[in-house]
């Protein structure tokens, strides 16, 4: 075989290898595109799939018709040491499988959020949700007693307790929109895992960290990484993006 024919054979072999490589790359790109389309429409089609949580909420429009009553506005009720629950405030409770009760307006978003967490192997646990006036008063008295047992005066004990527990008429737990969420230790989930996930993604489902660490002077309460409040998806996103707490956000809306 001459050098010329040998060179031609080598060149032909190289050409064939390049053709196969290009063909494989085209097939890979085509398959990737098909998978992406299937995943997208699969998420869009199944509103209740736990795996669609984050992606669905990122795609979901956050707009409302300004000419109609905005149902999310009613979720922005401000309850704190300066704003008691209105005497005529009315809401409906939904009982969860755990026996805890929440305002029924948060139920679907709460279920979707917990489903998304469980799909990732993170198991949340609701330590407290709606509380009756009697239950809230009991918690306040127990907190005061614990400080008195430490040697604090009644006056000091009441002042310190108020930083953690509200009087019944000033408690968000009384309106069914607040949750204390920890980790389900029976499932091997730590409170730190739950709190990190909620910190990053809870706003996508309409929930905010109610008492942030750097807002204690504004909220009037100590940092509570377990206490989340339902305000609706649009308001939660606005507060997440702006860094505002509920007091600041309500004030900005009133201007």
C-alpha cells in the first residue's frame, strides 16, 4: 500500500469518526430538549404534584386585577403589641391531620409547601398553629412563672415574657395565620434543616419569617426562626425581595 492510499484511508476514517461524533451530539441535544419540554408541561399540568412546588411557584404570575377586591389584602392584618385583633375579626378554621388548626385560606399553600419539603426528604412538624384565648393566656402565665422561678420580680417576669409570648388579644396565633414549625425528629429531620429550607423557599408559598433577627426593634419580638406567618404569595415575595418585615410592608402599603 502506498503512502498516498494510506493517508487517504486515515483521512476517511477521521471523517467518519467526526460524522459519528456530530450525530451523537445532535441526538443528545434533541433528547435534552424533549426531556425539558416534558418536564415543563408535566409540572404545569399537575398542580398538586409535590415535585412541582418551587418551579411552579416561580412561574406562577403574581398579579391581580386592581379593579376587583384583592383577597390577599385581607391576609395582611397586622397583629402585634400595638395592634390587637379587631373585635369583629372573623375567619374559618381548617383542621389538619395532626389535629392543629389553621385559617382555611392558607391550607392549600401549606400542603403544597410541606409536600415539596417531604419530596426532598425534609419532614416538617407544626408545633403550634391556632390557639384559643385560653391556651394563649396559659402560655403567657407559664412563661411568667418560669422567669419568677429564676428569681425575677413579677414586673420583670411579665416584661421578659412579653418578648416571647403575646397576650391573647395581641397574638397572631389567635387569627390562625401563624405557625411554629420545627423538624419531625421521628423522621430524622432536624429543626435546622427545616429552618434553612423555609428561609430560602417559604416565600414562594406565601409564608414569611415573622420575627427576623435584624427587625426586633420594629416587630417588638425576639428572633423566632420557627415562627412563620401566611400573607399570600405576592406579599411574601415583595417582603422577601425588599427585606421588609410585616410592619414595614403594611406601613409602605398605607402611603
